[in-house]
């Protein structure tokens, strides 16, 4: 039976395993952590000295070891040990861990309430500008005003706004940047509408010229912006939309390190993901450890350490089974696996060809 009062629904079991989690992807995953760690260290070195020394220290010490635990049945892998700097606006590994953990929570909640809701993926944007703080405040104020209009309408005090149909929202701020256009802040959100609701229309009808309610609402509160988008979330494959929602607030690959640091100074301490109504409770706490939950069953541990420019495997199972040996050989790109017991340098036989842009996908 669907819960008739979703806002009172018990929270789902949260946790789970983030990202690609089998043994076959271990090697690539560790390489991707290395690519991101190099960027973190470059930022740490840039900040070294003077009043930023503490920040630099945190960045340089982030994720210097990665403890993976692999469960052969059913081929799941968790990151159960690592110390993260938690500076997700400066450190791509921390941004990656937050996004992955956040994705699991949002996904679980959407599944839990799926019988009561149709979900829509909605984007609201404001015009570009050179001043990130000013653009961000404009976006925050506008969205707050929109939610207030929605609440007023539900209390019978004001006109109809499209989002007043939503019983729950989860939204996140994202900021893209280019030299030509400056900062482009926008909001991605998932809106939970009662099951069977009509669609959320956006833009202008191509035949009749009718302006959608959402566009009208957004222009009313921003005074200068009309760009909105809405599409139904496909619950047979919600992964894409969930990843789009939780992806990094800042795109590291698009930002020079000084711009990144300016953005950090502007945005730190600000809530960049929030939720309301039936989707309340999905946001990750600021002090989340960013580690996966342990599973049960037989397991093998793999310890990687950061050595200057890459992670190396310093500890692997001593008594592996034949199937583990086979899996390890795949991890190492084709060896027999025997040489990985306490093997330094696993995975270094091929150059790391993936740059930051490629590994920036959140989920
Ligand atoms: Zn970090």
C-alpha cells in the first residue's frame, strides 16, 4: 500500500555502495582517484605559504591512502578507509565522493516514494555575469521568492504557480564558468508531483505561442530571466537525472586554480543542495565521512598509498582464491596476478591517459 502521507513516510535505508563497484573496475577507479588527487595537490601547492597554509595542508593530506574491500559474492567493492579533506569546492576527490554518496541517497528516496509520485527534472537559470557572488545571490533570492509564492498559493493567499503542484523538491546549485561569458549559475531540481499529475510545461508553445506557467513564474521572480526546462524523470533509468542533479557544483576542468579558489571563497559555507516536503532528508551532512558502508560476507582488502604522483598497491590478499587471481590479472591489465601480493606499482605499466575532464562524471 502506498503511504498516503509521503511527508510522514519513514526514511529509507540509506547507505549502499557508490559508483562502479566490481573488482574489474578497481584499477581504473584508482587511476581516476589519482587524476583527481593530482589536481588537489596542485591546488594545495598553489595555496602553500602565508595564511592559506592550513588549507594547503588539508588538501595535500587528502586521500593519501585508499582502503578498498572487495566482496567476491556478489562482486561488490567498497571504499571503507580514507581520510578526506572535505573541501569539496577545492578537491575533486571529495566532490566525487560527495556526489556519489548523494546520488545513492537521492536514488533510494525516489524509489521509496515512486508509487506516490511522478518525478520531473527541472532546470532554472539566470543570465551569465562576471561576479559569481552577485549572480549566486540573485539565483538564491529568486528561487526563495518562487517557493514563497508556491506556499502562499497553497494557503489560498496568492496566484497559482507551477511548482505549487510539487509535494517534494530536491535542488542543487551548479556554476559553470567560461572566459567569454563569465559565471553561469543554475538550479537543477527533482520535483515530486502526485502520481498522475499533468506535465510541467516550460518555454513557449511552438504553435500557439502560449507562454508556459513555469517560464512566467520564473520571469516574475527574477525580473530578467526566462530560461527554464522540465522533463519527466524516467524511473526505469533514473541514474542520468540523479547524476545530473548531484554532480559537482563547480567543474574543476573548466577552472584555472585561482578562479577555483575565488569560487571557494564565495561559496564556502553556503548550502548548495537542499530539499523540501516529501523529499526532505536526502541531503548529505557536511561532515559525512564520504566512506561507503561495509557489507557482509567474505572479503579481500586492498590498500593503496599515494606515492608522489600516483597510487600504488601496497597490500593485497595473501591467500587469494583462483577466481581472485583471475580477477586481479584483469585489474592489472593481463598479468597472472601472482605478483600482486604486496606489489608496489600495480597499474603503472600503462600511462594514465584520462584527464580531469574525463573523470569529472559524478556517479
Ligand atoms: Zn579532498
